[in-house]
C-alpha cells in the first residue's frame, strides 16, 4: 500500500501539531495509538498504517512545529520529552508547511494553494493526499449566487474575486488537486453546492463537519438513552469554558455562532424536536488547552415525574481531536482508493454536524462506521 | 388478545404501587404511557394493551394500596390527585393481594404461593399471568447441593425444609403455576440450576435481573462511548445516595453487597476488564423516594493525556422502574404465547445483571430488544 | 410594641405571596420560622414579633393572592394545604393591594402611590410601615440631571414628567409617606442622589439591594475562603438556569444586565480585583419556581499548582427570599424606631449589591448584622 | 530574629518535600509565597522570614529528597525545573534526615529521637526548632492507663515498653527536646494527657490536628452559611477519591477511620447536631497526587421547602498542605518565643479537628487567627 500524505490546514495549530507529534511518536515506538478509533483491536478497513503517514499543510503563522510542540509539552497536552525526541520528524513536516491563505486575494490564491498541495504529493509520490481543515472556526457565511454553480464560481475566481471563505477555498483547492477533504471545523468548507459539484467532477470524497470530541460526544451518547427509554427531555442547557486558541477565536460572537449552531442540533435531532435551553460558550484564558463543560438536563418520566441529570466534562480538545484526524485521513484515503466520491455520510460518527446524514445517535453512528470500514476492507 | 394478569411480589411497595396506579391512570385517560419503552411510537411486539392489565400479588405488609398511593402522592412520586380518582382500581388490586412468604416455613409455603397465583389467574381467566418480583433486595445466597437439581430441591421442599431464599421460592411457585417470571431485584430468584430446569420443564420464560433504572443506565450508555473511541478508562467511582424503603434495605451491608456486585460489573464488562474505583451505596433517609448518584470517571487519551468526567443523576426510582415492570410483563407474556421458554437474553436492556447474555452496552441491548419485539409481532 | 405593616411592591408575585403565606402560617402555628435569620435562637434586636405583621402592597396584576398561593402550592414552593387553611389572612392582605404603577403617568402617579401607603398605615394605625420592593427586575437606567437634586426632581414630577423608573418612584412614594424602604431587586430604587436627599429629609432609613439568596450567597461564603488562604482565584464562571416569572423577566437582555452586574461584583470585591469568567443567566421555563446554578472556579496554590472547584445550587428562590423580606422589614422598622435615617450598610448581609458598604464577605457581613441587631435591642 | 528549624516527621513524603522545595524556591526568588496564609499582605505576627527556615526530619524511607522532588515535578505538584535548580538546598535538608521510628523499640527509640532533634538544633544554633508531623495517618489508638499520667508513661518507656503510637512518641521527643510541635495528621500525636502534662512541664506549645486543606475546608466555609441563614441541613454526604501515598494509607480501614472521624465532626459541630450522611474515602491510584471530593447537601428552607447543593473539589493535597506547614512552624515558633505553652487553640483555622477549641466555622477561626497573630507582633 502507498504512503499517505496528510495536508493540514492550520498545520501549526494545537490539533495539527498534536497529530504530527503523535504519528511520529507511534512510528518511533514511543506511544500507543490510544484514542485512534481505527486502531482498536479488530477494527476493519485495511487502512494505511499509522507509520506510513507524512505531513504538510498551510498556516498563516510561522512559529516552528518544534516550538509549538514544546509549548504543548509545557501545557500537558503531550509528554514534555517528545519534542526533542521527535525533532527530525517535526522539522520534516515543518519544511512542508506553506503560507496560509489570507483573505483578500482569493482569486489568485486558489492556484497557489493547488500548487502547494500538488507539489507536496509529487515530492513524496507515488502517494495519496488527504486535506484536513483544523484551522480556526470561521463565522457563518451568507449565501451568494455564485455558490450555487461551479461554472459561476470558477468565473468569479478567474476574475480575481475574493468570494469564498477560507475553508471553502481550501476545499476548492483540495478537490482541484484531486484530494479528499475533511472539514474538521464548523466552517463552511465543502458544503457549497458548487463545491459538491466539483468533488463529483473530480471524483474525490469528503467528510465533515466539526469534530465531535467532548461535550457533544457525551450528548450524542446520552440523548438516545432518554429517547429509547421514553423519558421526555424538557430542557438541556450547557456552558462550555474554553481556554487556548479555540477559546480566543470563539470569544468572537460571529465565530461562536457557527459553533453553537453545530452543538445545539444534536439533542433536537435525536429527540425529534427542540427542547428548552441553550449551549453557552465562554473564553476563559486560564484554562489553557483544557476545556470544561457542564450540561444540565431536566426530563420527565412516568406519570409526569420530573428528574434531572448533569455532567461535567474536563477534556483536552487537541488530544481528543488529533487521533480522529489520523482516523479520518486514513478512512477518506481508503474510500478514495475504493472509488467513493462526494460526501461520506458513513463518517458521521466523528462530527457534530455530520454531512449527508441526519443520524446523531452515537451508537448508531458507530455501527455505521464499522459497517463502512468492513466494506472498505 | 386475552387480558394479562401481573402478579407482583412486593405488591404494596413503591414500585408495585406506582405501576398499578400508572396502569389505572392510563386506562382512565388520566396519564400518558411516558416512560414505557414498549409504547414508543412504532415499537413493535403486538403486546397486550396497557388497558388490559390487571394486578394482584404477594406482600408481607398490610397497608392498603390506596394508603400507599396517597403516601406516594405526598412524596411527589405520583400526582397527588390520582389515588382518589383511581380508588376503585386500587381496591380491586388490593383485593388480589395475598400474604407474602415469611422465611421459616418454605416447604409448606410453596404450595400456598402456587395456589395464590393459580387462583388469581382462574378468577380472571382466560388470562395469562406474569409474576414480577419488585420486593426488597435479599443478601447473596451461599450455594447448596439441592440448588443444582430440581429433583433434589423438590425432595427438600417436600420434607418441609426452608432451603430457598424468598425470591427463588416465588420463582419456583411462578413456574409451577405455569407463569413467566421477571426478577426485577438483584436477588437470587430464578438463577439456580434447579429452577432453570423447572422453567424448561414447565415451558415458561423468565428474565432478569435487577432493573436498570438510574446510575447504571447512564453507565451503560457512557462506557461504550469510551470503549469505541479508544479512550482508556482508568477509574470509575460512584456514590449512590438513597432514601426510602430501598435505601433502608440497602443500609444492611449484606443486601447492599448484592446490589453493588450488580452495579460494578457493567463497566468492566463493556470495557473488557476491571478498572479502579468502587460504587458506594448510602442510605440517606431525607431523600425519601429520590436518589442522587454521583459518578467520577478518569480516562486517558492520545499520548497518555489524562481527562475526567463526572455526572450526577437525580431520579425517582419507583417512577423509573414502574413503566419497565409494565413493559416486561407484556414482553414476557408475549414471548410465552409465542412458545419461548427459559431465559430471555433479549430483555437484557432492562437489567443491570442481564441473564443469559454478557452484553451490557445500552444501544446494543436496545437494538436486540427491538429485533426481539419485531420477532414477537 | 406596635404592629408592623409590610407594603410589598409586586404584592402578588411569588416572593410576596410566599412571605404573606409564611407569616400567616407562622401566626397560625402551622409553620416554624425556619429561614428567618432574625428568628434564630439568641438573635438580638427586639423586633416586632412575626405574628404582628400585616400586609398590603402594589401590583399591576389582578390574580388574587389565594389563587397565587394555590399556584405556589402546586409548584411545591409552599405546602399545598396552606392556601385553604389561611384563606382569611390571604383575603385580608388582598384587600390591601392597590393597582401598581404603569409607566406613562409618573408625575401624577406619585401622589396616588403615597396616598395608598399612607391610607394603609392609617387604617391599621398606630403602626409603622416598611415598603419592600419584590417586583420584577428593571433594566439599568441612564443618569439624568434631575436625579442629582431633590428640588429638580420634584419640579419635574410636579410638571407631570415621567422621569423615574418604577422602583425609584416607589422609593420616592415610600419616603414621602414616612416609611422605610427595602430594595430587594437589582433595580435603581432609592439609589439616586435626589432620593438619598429625600430619605435624609424625611428621616427614614432604607436598605438594599438585590436579595442574596442563592448562587451569590454561596460565592460570598467561598470567595473569602480562597482569599484568606492566599489561594489565587484565576477564573470564576457560572450559569444560572431560572424558570418562573423571574426567569421570564431576565430573558430580556436589558433586565438581565442589571442582574449580571449585581452578581459579578461579589467575587471581584472580595478578591480585590477582577478575575476571568462571566455569570450567565438563562431562562428555562421547565424549571418553574426552581433555579439551578453551576459555578466553576479555577485557582492557583503553592508554587503555581492549578486546582479547581465547582458547585451546583438547586434552590427555590421565593422560599429563600420570603423569610429575608420578613427579616428586613422588621430590622428596618426597628432601625427607624431607633432614629436611624438614610442607608443602612449593616444590612449588607442580605444583598448582592449592598448599599453603603463594600463588604461582600458573608461571615463579615453576618458579624456586622449581629452587632447591629445588638445595638437595636 | 533567629533562624527557624523545621523538623519534619515524614520528611521524605510529598507534603514535606513540597514544603522544603517551596521554601527553597521562595528563598531563591523562583516562587512567590502564594498559599502561605501568613504571607498575605498585612498579615501580622512578626514571624521568622520564610527565607530563614532550614529543614531536617525523620523518615523511614531512604529515597533522596532530590529524587522525591523529581517525582513531584513529574506529577505536576511542583514545577519540573525546580529540583535541579534547588539541588543544593535539597541535599542540605537531606543530610539532616534521620531514620524514622519503626514500632517495636519504642522504649529505647525515644532517647534517640530526642538526640536527633537536639543535634539538629545544636548544629544550626542558636535557633528555635518546631517539629511538624506530616507522616502517614495512624489508626486510632485504644486508651491505656499509662497515657493518663506522665510519670506512668515515663516508667513504661524506661522499661523499654513500646506503648506509644509513633506520632505520640515523636511528640514526646519534641517536647523533651524543648520544641513546639504541630500534629498535621489525624493521628494521636500530643493529645494524650501524659503528653499535655509534658508540654506544660517543658514550657512548649503545640497545635493540631489534621490539616484542613480541601473538602473539609469547604465544608467549614459552607456550614456556617446554612446555620446563619436558618436553613436546616438535612443531610451531608461525601465521597473522597484519593490517589498517592495518602490514598494508599487510607485504603486501610483502620487508618481511614481516623480520617473519617476527623472529617465528619465539622458539620455537626457548626450546625449544633448530627445530620444524616457519611463521608466516604476511596483509594483510586490513578489520581496520583490529586484528590477529587464530591459533597452533596440537602437542606430545608422556609415552610419546609427542600433544596440541595453539591460541590466538587479537585485539589492537590501536598500543594495545599505545604504552605500551611510553613505557616504553622513560624506561628508556633513565635508563640513559643512569646512564652506560650500547651495547646494553641488559636490555630484551629488550620485543622479539621482543632485542639483546644470547638470552633469549626472557618471565618470565625480566621478572625481568631488574625487576632492571635496581632498579639504575637
């Protein structure tokens, strides 16, 4: 089997750095693949071994991966001795990071982004490459006429117009470069009709969106419990306290609204209708790379009796997300190899807002993932 | 379809009274079947309608059902106006309650218990009757030679020996009376080899044990989430605070040990091995019919990062258990009608210690229940 | 000692109704004064006995007190049998409730409000009357020139101008009627310089504001613990889930901002500076008269080690507030009798935003209250 | 002012090591005295500066302090770079650690322990020395006749009898060596009448017992809140999850019972009587040096309304205890200097089971501590 290139949008961010460090550590025998769903004993799929991944990507910052890894070591996200141990792997990935897209020159940037990805593949070829967006969350985007048809979109881009949000421009570039794409953020990414058309035309698969790593993961495990037991959920409220880069981005109300929309739909979808309550997101710098979420649920049982449950989740988002990035890249690559094109609803297990499916119940999503992996092998 | 008789061991207890009140309220149009799994829209099974149930049972106390219902109304377990509204139904069930078995005369008691059940069925016939044990938790029982073979057990009973714990004597009586049996408590009940033999001989089905209504329900929803995500659970600790009759019974360390054994196995079974931590049970009279449980879980993700989650469950056990008693009675009756005999592993969804199966993951249990109900219809 | 009239603004609200029911129940021997600070064994003060209170007030709704009490009985705020038992007391108070002030005719309304209060006192005289605002929270008010001097304010009111927010108009009326005043809400009330001047001129005392009944009460008990132990609080975040009328009012962002300002200052004041984190307020209708708050605190100890604590408070605001209303009315009346005029900083123990003092540490506030009560006796 | 020697029983344990590292870090300017109560701005007392402390002690293990410090660095209790930075200070303290007392030769051991302490003081003299017990918790001790009178005790010791538990033998040695003593564990220590007699005879002060660092600290802040507000606490239950050495010791039911007795009394003492509920302690090795405690409180307010609160405390015991050890050593030394002998009830603020006082309310304890420190200066 060929090697697999993972091209990360936001390649110097916490999630990307953790994924790169992790893959290197596993290859070096310094860590187990704990947290990788597809590495569980007996998980099917005939996927590229974790030891055969190589990394590159785009980013708008210039801090070296080694420095970022050291920061994550101090923050307790990765063992502090790994950055030194894996320095050559980190430097190799660093050498494959290109300047990210800065809004303003979208028309011209597209060609450059495509070249960056294609060059990466060529240098390491023969290889398949999957592009994964793990950059900052963008605000929701207003619909525009040229989003509807690929021809119109191409025309605007050719005219040098800056019409696409960054995540969608990256998806556009990925598809044009013949790569599968994973939208790991709540941003628009590949969800525009014009891009769906492009994916079909190019014969590439994609999956998304918004990695399900913490509070929403728990919600999707618990909501079916209430539904199947015929317990009527009356309210579901939550507060997410986030530090780190993600929190800072989400301190912007516009970006936060993308995330909240994504978080709020799970419960309503599983329960078959809306319930009272909201999900709040707060930026608390002191939490660093850690996140604490509290959820409070009121529900009604037999003869109308009112009951309640609450949970607190204390997780490290980068450590939860990074192994899923490795899972997704390998699964999308394998699907690509097997001829799948367009959206992959079977990967809904990994996402808060699964594309191509309305299934949000965690166990049902996992069963579908297993069946899909079975097919792929 | 015939009517269905539900014979409750512990017929004046909180769970039984709530179940009897609830069925009467549903028949009277005063309540919805919320909390009944088998009444969810689209649930298959071709079961006896909830309006065609009638009740009787054994109990060692003499407080009338109406009085018990009034107590539960004051405690907030049932709407306080129901006992008066449903007085005639409660009185009808009351008239079918017979003195429970008091250890000491097991040999002779068996015949009387069988007669009680058979008489109930005869008075309401033609009807099927299912016996459900919702009485107090018994301590674990030491194994005895006569538990192994039915012939030996019958011999001891014929000699007037008091060899069986009450729950097992009730199961013995149920089977002899040709009735299906549900062990809703963690007590020994039908699990002795001699009784398994009897069930097979009599062609009757049974299910158990220990209704999964609160903390353990949540555990069985969450543990698979960790397992499937390849997150290694390092410890799982819990404290259950119980008021009411159940709490008072469990203040006895011997009875408590039955319950704890039952509670502790779920996580280990789902995760494939034991984890640190214990489940504590405490009697806090002030909580009345309510129960509060706190669980604390530590787990390890990618590259060994340590994370934690905790949940608090505030439930009313009787209100959670009662609709399941109605579900189980109808499902066991239907299985009996369709010719099933012996243990029904397909009903594991309802139990902390499911008999006949090692599956503890909630969604998998629910899928099996649905498939079973499909078969029954 | 004379009887004491308690004139409640929002006299048909949950807090007022609970206070009136409670005082009547205590007089009838049907309840203990549990929750009344001033009724603790040994509490000094020489206060009017709880059995010598009588009630009246303003409200803009017309639901009878008896009906409101029945609603509270169903909601579990008061024992459901009390409304019938205390019907004549409730009707007597009902007969003393006058139409509340509806913004629009502030100039003319003042005179009418004063007459209402004075008439109440006259009908029951000789008696002292204390006015307590327990109506809905108002939005913060922009400063206006006529708020600064009483003469200017009187001139505007005489001209029929509607310049004061309702809470301040009530305080104005109370002072003019020669009554002490308690601002139990976060509204502006007596805090305008012109009203301070009026209180001094009329020789009446007042206290406020925003009754400290739940989450903030706990904060003011815990924040000094961190401060005295030299543990550096790094963040303090909270989510308040409120049902009932209070929640509905606070669903309005303007009103909510009054409350949040009031809640957020406690921690900063006790710790000597601001900390990260916010207090969120959410309206969850399903919670009814109940409130659930979750607070999350991160702090730093020796050598910079990071630690965390969280608490969940599940309270019934009306039941927590009502006895404090009785405490405050009696304490203010006694202070009035002893010649105190103007703000009473000694009552800061009862408030989220204590007027006349910067002390927010709960135990220090309690010590000051005890000393004050000692003086009064 | 002279320097101050701190002689630690359990000198290689987590608390002692953290205290020694911390004092060295403060002296080196590498850390602030955060967490030291007596270093708060404005705290009186005229105490020995933290930079003038030196350390020695007894321990039964031989792992070097440097190694222990490195372990604590990896466990996140202290910054990982400190052990190397402060190596010479750690080695200096290490050179002053003598073999601890191993039960079996109590009679002869006493003289040796006294010599160890006296030698330490002599080598560093002129200096005052305070002995602080931070070793493992002992089981409760049955009373013996010779505990009652010093003469009887001395006689038994002279006969070579091993009658005292280790903590008491250390207190005996400390007093004989003319040193003040702090019992920071729940062990028996100086509480025997014979030792009280000895302290008086030698003119030395002592304080104890069982450092109040986490869950109980919070309890003593919250219980007065309920009491002063006339809210009747109905139950108070808790579960403590402990890793590390402390947890392992407390896995032994006998040792655990000392701790539980100590923890359970706070609430009852503050509230004026026992309440339902227990405090459980569980050893969860995975928690390492960290501790998580959950407390659940039910209480009753006005008209009998039931409410609840719960809190979760996630702390690092060694980091919470170490600065208090420094506080206590300095306060006891200063009291000794000012001529105090016998028990120091004014230091109750620091302890779960304060000796010489029944005051458990945290703010009251702090006020008394401040007044005491004022007197000392």
